C-alpha cells in the first residue's frame, strides 16, 4: 500500500531561503531551511512552503536561487494558516517536508561572448 501524502513535483523557487537553527536534547544543532515555491499549472497557480532538514537544506541554500525550477520529493501536510481575527474561515496552508531534490532548470549567471 502506498503513502497517500507522498508527492513529487516540479516547482519554481519564489523567495530567498530562510535558515533557522534548532538544538535538540543533546545540544546538537539542527538546521531547517524554509521557503515558498510555486507549482506551475495552466489554470491555477499553487503556492507551497518547502521545508528542508539538515545537510539537504544546506545544499539547497548553497546551490539554488530564486526563479530556479527544481524537482522535489517529500511528504505533503496541511497546516492551519494564521489570518486576522476578522474572518472566520479555516484556511489551510500546504507544506512539503522534502526528502530529495533534483535540479531541473537553473538560472545561469554566465554570459556567452563572441570572440571576434
């Protein structure tokens, strides 16, 4: 039987990753990288938060930048979205805890010059 909340998708990075460091009971630092991405679709665009743990998060922080497309695999969860007190809607926010990441389309900083 397969996990129903396991997802793999191509996403576009929308913002600069934010790094947070937590310590556990043994005072070992654990780094967590979070940022928002967009799932490209024809009709509706969906914004999802990605969470990377440990060394995978450090690699994402070092190698990927805004407007890059990446392939992510991980577990999808729904969180309650905090809104102002004027609305009574119960909004949900999608979040993926990423287990694997692959480059798809990366923005290049190199410019090709013609030699005359």
